C-alpha cells in the first residue's frame, strides 16, 4: 500500500494518520503538498480525479479516496480495536455521529476556510460574505456537540471511535482557521483535552 498524505493543517489526511496510529499500522506514505498544488498535478489526478488527499493505493493498483473509506478498509484488515464499533446498535450510532460531524460542523468550517482564509485567497469563486456568514454556524455546531457530550467520555460509544477522530480533526482545523472552541463549552473542551492526550493525536 501507498498512502498519499498531506501534512497539517489538512484535516482529512490527519484522520487516517490518527486511525492508523490507533491500530498500530505503519502506512508507507508519500507527501502531497497542497500549497504547491501537487494534489492538482496531472499525475495525481490520475489517482484521484477529485484532486484531493488523502488517497490509498493498493498493491493491485486500486485507489481508495475519501478518508472514512480508507479507514473502513484499514478496519477490515485490522479489526481490533473496533473503531467503527461492534454490533448493529453501536455501529449505527457511530455512523450517526460520523454523519453529524460531517454534516453539522464540517460544512461551515469548510466555508470559512475556502471563502475567507488568507491561504485560499487565490481560489476562484470565493464569496467572502458567504464565508463570514458561516462563522455563527460553527459556534452553533460546537454548542450542539458540547451538549451531546454531557456526561460522556467519548462521542459515540463508551470507547474511542472513528467519530472522536472526525470531531477532533475538525475542531483542530477550526482552531487553525481562527474559530476555536469557546471557553464556555466545558464538555467539549474536556473531551478535546482527553482525546488530544492520546498518543495517536500527534500522528
């Protein structure tokens, strides 16, 4: 396998790095520079026509793109610890929380990043007003997750899962773009401290 990675602050490749670290998997990797636009180079577009990282190329040439899909493949090869859960109920709850992170928090974070951040100022089609209008949505989403974590150690189950990885990487990326967790969201901040203390968070 060959993992096409991009370094921080890119949140999606980091998801896979954390997941692999939790599994104890060493992924041979090749760095793809986003600032240098290597993800849009013709040779990379052959691998992933969407021009995004991460991507995982298998020995038979198959390319799996999208971070959660890559993690599902790794889970299939290395089922323990079960980061996608065990049993119908737990797996469904983890999928529910995955979707909530990706549908409630990630879209406004992405809008602020693409439409307002200095690193993306050369992208075509930026609409600053749209980006700015999403800042309150980030705060609302964080409040939702803060309330959801009341009395809970982890987001989706009684153990660490892919849902925690998705939320951690999104929260950290939100901080990078200038939208950190508000001080009054004590449940979210306590959860963030717990999951950030795990060795895998440094991956």
